[in-house]
C-alpha cells in the first residue's frame, strides 16, 4: 500500500511538461516507452532466475528482490525531483521499471504464503489494498493542488517519502523460500501447469489484457492532459476509478460470487476482455469529453480489478494441482512453482506490451488516442479468437485429476500419487 501511495502519479505528464519543460512528444515517445522496454528485459531475467534457481540454488530470495525493487523506486523519485535532462528522465524510467520486480515478486510471495482455501480472499484483499492506496493518493493529490500551494513538486516529495517507508516495511518481510525442492521436478510440474486447459486459456486472456492495462494506466494522464480543457481533475478521476477497482477486486472474497465465477471461468474472461475493449474504444473516440473519459476509465479499472484478482487465484489453483506430481515434497514445490509460473506469465505479458509499444510509439509514433483505438480493436479481435478456442476445446478436458477449492486436501488419480494417503473433499473442481 505504501509503494502505491503516490499522489503525484496522476499528474506525472503535467509535471514532466510544466515543471521539467519537456514537450508532449518527448514525454510520450522518448520517455515513457523506456519503461516498457526495460521492464521487458528485467522481468524476463527475473523469470529466467526463477526457473533456473531452486531453493539453495537461488542467488537471492524473494525478500531481497522486493527490497531491491523498492530501492529502485526511491532512486526513481530522486531522479524525478532533481533530474533535468532527457537522459535523466529516461534513466528514471529505467529505475522505475526495475522497481516492477518488487510488485511482481510480491504478488508471487503472497500466493506462496497462503493456503489454497484462502487464496481468493487474500488476492482480493491485496489487490483491494493496492487500489485503495492509489485512491487515497489521488484524492490527497487533487486536494493539495486545489487548496494549498504544495504544487506538483510537493506531491513528488510525498511520493518519495511513501516509497521510502515501503522499502523499510519490505525489509521486515519473512523469507518463504524452501531448500527442499528438487530441480528435476520443476520442468514436469511446469508442463503440467501449462497444459491445463483452464490455465492456458486464462493466461491467453491475461497476457494481452495486461498489456492494454499498462498502456491505459500509463498513458491516461497524457490523454487527459492533451485533450481535456479546464481544471485538472484527473487525480480525482484516478481515485474514483481505483476505488471502484478495489471494490470489484474485494467482491471476489465473497465465497458465493467466487463459486459462480468458477462455473465458467473462460467465458467470464472473454466477457471481461470484451468490456475492456469497449471502454478503451470509448476513451479513444471521445478523449476530450471529460465525463466519457472518466466513466470509461472507471469501468476499465472495475473490470481489470475483478479479472486480475480472479486470474491470480486461478494461477494458485493450477499450480496446486501441478505440484502434486512430486508428492513427497508437494508443498515445497508448490511454493517455488507458483512464483515461477506467475513471473513467467508476467514476462510474456511484458513481451507483448514491448512489441506493441515499439510499433505504436517508437516506429509509427501514433497519437495517443489512436493508440487507444488500436489497442481496443486488437483486444476485441483477440477476445473473438479466444472465444473460439474456449468453445473448440471444451471436449478436450482431461480426466486425471480433481482439486478441491475449499481446502488444501486433494485427490489425484494419476499413477504418481495414487497410493498417497490423501483426503477427499466433497467440493471438487476440475482444472484441466
């Protein structure tokens, strides 16, 4: 929550233009894309380290990576406050992207430490707290700008203090890395996760949707600054959008709603992806109409908050089943595997985002509203393809495993674990 409490965030484009003196084209085409390209490299390296490093073989554990990311975010704030040149701002984007490892690894860390039956509730609470912190920051930022002489630079100082406190808190996290995982079991468990129909279809929704989320989240302030005339209310718009996103994410902690979502998760993802495409198209079509931009941005975050939270829990459920391939050490394997899977999928999402950014910002240098239109059309087409895949693969569901959604006890019929003395629960959910 402290890491996401940055009152300056909705006003970053204004800050770079009005305080630092950069042009709109420099901000959108020379500064912001650096984050995407660097995060692609950083998250890919993180994924490789997760796959290759197990237990005692890991160079650094999750806690060290999270602290490292927080420290990079501190450097980011230092560069924003004291940097003056284009190179300084590009370096700022590099350190900001290196800070993304703390967010990615923290998500995986949360999935490691929680029991299966609490997965959905924890992910909902974590996502909600993240968004509520953003919400509070948005309201605080707008209030300080409107009713005090704090200014944009003052907001940057508040953000810097918050990020520093986040680094202090990160140093207090306990380590959950296990030294009892055999490297030989990881490839098989990864393959079992990847071939799960339910999971790969979910991942095919999340990867492109994450790329659109990052673009909309990162460039909405540029759209607002470029097209909307009058008083700057973007902090409040951000705050309301994130608050509604938090409510949407937290709704999945309600057990009955979770069970309803689990009846047809792939169709739910297709529907959510379609809504993301529609509201992104609205932002592209009427960027100068403040209420249309605000309303569509709010709906966007509500849908993303719900879908992203549900996907994180789906990751945990898929990994729980796959880790049972190595029964004697299934808990240790599960803890490592959930990190590997989530970080790997995050790397794939960053690759997609990097390719899109290279095409629309670096090579073609489209107007930001045109970029939103392209994103909306691409998302709509992809959701159509995903719907076809969902329907076409309905009969390919394997029958070799069942996983309980209400307890950590599992029943398998695979030969590797058939003789294990496992308990059976009454509410089984088929994952493949």
